[in-house]
C-alpha cells in the first residue's frame, strides 16, 4: 500500500487493549470494530482526533475515550465531537468547551453536560433525558430538529443559536436560565403541562405553548421576551407567578390567563412592562397593581366578576386604539370594576376605551334602535336608487338612439359610394392614381372595422358593469351606508362626464370645420373641369348627406350630455369612437384631394373600379350586420338593466387602490401633481395600461415645486408602466410618525410599475412617511443618476420592499440615505441588486453624511446580491447609535468573476475594502448589532485550518489574515501597529470598534467576544 489512511482492527472473539494517547494524522483515519469484535481500552484514551467506528454486534469496553474534534460512529448515528465517551455507562459527557454535532439518527448514549461553553447541534434523537450537571453549567443548543427528551437544567444555563422545539409531552424540567438570542422556545403539546420549577428567560423571541398549561412556580422575564399562548389557557396555581424584571418587557399574545389573583403578576418597578394583544384574564379575587405598566394594544377581555382591579402608586394601564372589555359574566351585584387612584394611572390613546360587556337586554335594545334607523335610511336610499335606475334606463335608450344614428350614417356612406360609382363614366385616365384612392377606401373600411370592434368592446364593458351590479344586489339590506357612498360616487362621475361631453363638443366643432373645408375643395374641383358638372351635383349631395350625418352626430352628443348615471366608463370608449370617426373623415378628405388632382387624367378601369366598389359594398353589408348584432346586444343589456331596476342594487367601487382619484396612463403623459394631493387623507393613483402597439406607457414627473403628501395621503403607481422622474423632483411627506397608528403618508410602487430616475437626475424623498415597493414593483437605476432619501435630521422614513426589487446597474448610479432616521427592510423574497454603482448608508456621493440607520433587514428569503462593480458604502450612525442588521432569514451573495471579489463593501472613512462572501452569512442578533462597524465578510480560500491559538504582531500598515475553522479566510485591516493579539482556533467574524483599539469577533460557537488593548479576551 502506498499510504495508510485507514486501518481496521479485526477483533474476533478475543479482547485487545489499547492505551492512550492515540493521535491520528487526519480525522479521516479510522478504527473500526467489526461485528462480534471487542475493543477494550485498558486506560483512558485522550486526544482522540480520528474516527472510532462501532459496527453492529461489536463491543467497546474499558476506560473512557476523550475525543478532540474526533468522530464516533455507531450503528445509529455519526457524531463529530469534543467530549468524553464512557463505554462502561454507555454515556457521552461534555465537560467544558465541548461540543457534539450529530446527524439525523438516534443517540443511544446518555448525554451529560458540565462546565461552561458547551455546544450541542445537529438533528439527533435522544434515548434518555439530557442533563446539565449544576448551576455553573452552560450549553448552547443549535438543533435543527425537535428535541424528543426532557432537558434537566439543574439551575444551569442554556443559550439558543436556533429555535428549540420539543415534541409533545416534553419540556424543560429543573430550574434554570434560558438566553434565547431572540429564537423561539416551543413547549411540547400536552393535555395539561405543569411547571413546578422556576425558569428565567432573557431575550426569548417566542415562548410558544401548545396546550393547556398550569404554572405552580415563578417565570422570570429579564429582557424583551414574547409569551405566545397559541390560543391556549395558562392557569395560575397557588404559587404561580409571572415576574417582570426592571426595564424588561413581556409581550403576551393569544392566551387566556385563568385564576388570576393578587400574586399572579409581579413587577420589579415602574419600568417593567407587559403588552397585551388578544389576551383574556379571569380574576378569582380583587387585585391591586402598585408598580409596572400594562399596555393593551390588541383585543382583550377581563372577566372581573364582582372583583375590583385597582391601579395605584407607580402602576399604569394604557389602552391604545382598542376597547378593553370588563365582563361581569352574570354577576348581578354590579360591584366589580377597574379603578384608578388618580387619572394619571390610566392613559387612553387613539380612541382607546374601557367598557362593560353589555347585557343581552342592552344588546336587544341597541339592535332595535339600529333597526329603526336603518329602516328610515333604507327607505330614503331606495327612493334615491329608483331615481338612479330611471336615469340608467334613459341612458340606455340614448345609447340605442346613438346606434340607430350610426346605422343612418353608414347608409349615408353607402349613398356616397353609389354617387362615386355613377361619376366613373366622366373620369379619364390615371389608373395608378385610382388604385391609390381605392387603397385609401380599403384603409377607411379597416378603420370602420376598428370602430365597430371598439363599440363591441364598450358593450362588453357595459355588460361587465351590469354583471357587477347584478352580483352585488343582495348587499343592499346590510349596506345602507355603502349605498350612500355609491350615490356620492355617482355624483362625482356626473362631474367627470360633463367634462367629457365638453371635449366631445369640441370634436364636433372640428368636424363642422372639416366639412366646410370639404365643400371648398369640391367647389374648386367643379371650377377646374367642365366634365364634372354632373359629378359636382352628386358630390354636393354627398356633402349635404355628410352635413346631415354631422347634425345627427351632434344630436347623439346632446343625448350623451344628458347622461348623469353609470356611463362614465362608456364615455371614455365613446371618445375613442369619435377619434376614429374623425380619422375616417380625414381619410375621405384625402380621397377628394386625390380626385381633384387627377380629374383630367383618368381613363378606363371602370370594370376594375366596379369590382372594388362591389367589395366595398360587401364590407359595408358586413359592417351593417355587426351594427345590428351590436343593437341586439344592447337590447339584451337593456333587458338586464330593466330586471335589476325592480330590485335594490349596489354600485361597484371605482378602485381598490385609492379612495379618491385614479388617472389612467395609456400613453406618454406628464404629472400635474398638486391637483389631488392638497389635503390630509387624499389619494391619487396612476393606473398604467398598455399603449397601442405594446409599448409601455410612461408617466413623466417634471421638476416643479416640491410634491407634498399630507398626513395619510397616498401616491400610488400600479400596472405595467414607467414612472420617469426628472432632475430636481422632490417628494416631501408631511406625516407625524411612521407607525401604522400614525397613518403616515406613502409613496407606493406596485404591480409591475417601475420607478426610474431620469439620466443625470437627482431625485429626493424626504420628510416623515413611507416609500413602499411591493407586488412586483421595482426601483431601477440603470443610468447615471441619484436617488436620495432624507435631507434633514428631522426626517423619518420607512423604506419597505415586499416582493419588490431595487436594482442599481450603472457605475455612476447612487442610492443614498443621509441625515435622517431610517428603517430599511427587504421582505417576502425582495431583492437588492447592486450590480454596478453604490448603495450608501449615512453617505452622499461617497462622502460621509451621517444620520441614523435604525435597521437594515433582509427577511423571508430576501437577499442582497453584488456584482463586481457594486459597492455597499457604510458610515457610522450619528452619535454611534447601534444599527440593527439581520439577514438570518435572508441572504448576502455575489456573482462577480473569479479574482474580482464578488462585490466590495466600503467603510467610511476608513480606506479598507472588504470582500463579500459568496455563501449564506448569518448576523442574527445579538451577535452583531452594529453593522456599520462590521469589518468582516468572508471570501474563498484553500488554506488549512489553524489548530491552536496563534499570536499576530501588527506592524505599521499591516493587514490581519486568519483562517477560521471552515478553511475560510477572515479579513480586516484596522490600524493595530505594534499590537499583539491571540486568535483562537475557530474564531471568525472579526471587526474593529470605531475609534478604539479593540477587536470584536465571533467564536466557533457563534458567541461574540472582545479583545481589549491589553490583549485580554472576554465574552460579551
């Protein structure tokens, strides 16, 4: 054999003894015990860093084996660990700085943990209880599967690196401490889960109950924790208590507290707080709160019976935007109540209030009173509805008149064609010119066909309206208020229709002018030739008929002007038809011009012309058939409207997107901004529809006075189109806060709308409000431009992406956050693409311009993706306020070519450039809370792992290069000239604290540590 990487001990029916220490060249070197074989360790083996394999039917006996980053394989699992295996008791123990990483399978050995800084991770299932030895024991759990055994804390401490979830009937037993690091602790389901030992919780993201729970001990909450009852009951026993430490906050949701007494809740001082949402409490006797605060922000019901719930001294009750119900549940003494020593102990926010649950008699009387009111309103609304139905009937009759007039107009066109056929005997040569005229006639036929198609589309749209009216008929009985809103909407439509009618009148005036011009040209033709006297008379008849058609069209417009009902949408289509009719008239004008030019030149081809006229006649008959079919469809529509008029109806709301104004963008247009955004609660929506030919419509926002959005105003762009924002445009939001209860103003880009700054433009969004990109909306900077968020320290902006995209794809494109206060979140599979250009936090155009970035988050599969020329530019928050960065449920990745670095991160004002790793990168709280100061990210490296602590001396201008336990290179470049620090095996995630000669990093178990100026290392 050229090399011996693996060797096997074949032990059959005999016993052999191995003595410590046993050292292996690599972890892949293995000792295998074959079936029926026996391996006996005569003395304790230490430093075992290879692989020990116990095959089915084999036996390992004797003294303990201490694994040092070694592997223990048995028939049920594969365990990578630093710990002790004791074959005499079939147990594994971690005794300080030990770890166990097991695959998906059974661990038949008993697991015992002692000492500090232990780690258990992987997907194992255990055959026995997991035990911590004593109060000095600490262990970190990073389990990817549910824990199938109880964990006995024995006053020890556990840390969570992942969610810790128990199977049914399993939980934590024995008193102890849980540091959640904002991960979930899920208790296994049970018909009754009883806790009799005290537990202390610190920063547990979600304590999740899966069944009825009885508390006969004290639960202590030390920081910011969440108790989620999942709709279950938590019953207080005689000694049960929830204790809130000073400065701590317990958020409680979806739970029923039963048997609440004077000792059930205890607050350390007035800084201790509880927040309630969907919480019910049953009080078994009177309770007095003397300190701490209860904040009701979601539905809550307090079953007080005949008890007094009293707040005094340093205690407070806050009710925010909700009704806190006091339920006496059948007690007729009316003695129970919630009382306060002074008014300062109660705070009611956003119309919050406290009320008694009404009795059944009160409910019945309220229903009778409401029924009386609704009956009167229904009677009035029915009369108004009948008026609207009558108007709708009149409008339909007018529409029928219009169809009839179109029929007459078509017959007039037929007469003109017959007159042209009569005049063909007088024409002379120029067959080629005649062919051109016939081509124009065919073009007119196509235009008429388009007109008929549009009429058909209009009828279909009317049909859709009628279907919507028919569908919503049943809603009248319960929606009287909605009927009133619909009538108001009809009044608004009337004003819009009046405007549309004026526009139609202007087009008729233009038609009259066009007719006079046609007359002048016919007169000129008559003057130019002696042969056309008969033709002139015929053409004069055609002009008279055209005048008649114009008068008929005027009558149609007058009829449309009387429409005050539901035809606002149809008016838009009528406008399109008039435009097509105008086009047809222009084409006829071109034909007459051609006839005037070619009068002396035309000769033969009468037979061919007759064939063309026959085709035209056939086309006209087809058009007539379509008009007849349209008339039939209109009659069917009238029948449906008549059927609806016998019942009550419901008028559909204009749009789900905004409550006031919608502008349809189906071609290029310019935004006149302040017309609809002048008052609080106003809204303006731009709905993009495809342009003719398939081009995207473009809405251009030009530079003018600042576009202001008052409180709760909304500027919405939706549909597939482009919002082209030119240089100098400023959006200022005049909100009072950015919480949902503050109703902030919002700019919303959604449903494939694209927000694109123009080339060389600088666009500013400032003030207090929200910029939201959602539902396939996008912000695109693919040319030299800058989008700036913030302009003043008073600005507060939430920049949110929910299934949206921001793409920076030009080397001179900048997205800059400066001076203000910001929360930036990419959520629900959103993407920040920094392919080329700059995404700047607390910077403007590469220069530090500090504000405060409160949070920068990638959640629910969202990601930040770099390419070779993309830069993320960071500068410190104003006053060194921490920035919360979280990509635990997101991803940071790069796509650059090898050797280029997959994207760079620049930290201002330092000169260092730091590489972004290609793979997943976890900075979940509280490991890294200050992303602006983070100097580590990883890049690919083939270097070997450092096996022991190594000291590094930093000369002037030197850069630290350290390999972590995964063989990846950790990089940072602070000024540490002349300093010496010891870096331990497995350390990674280094960064330098700004303006201080300190190193902070993350050790192999995910815990933050610090090395001070004297080289002393401490866990944070």
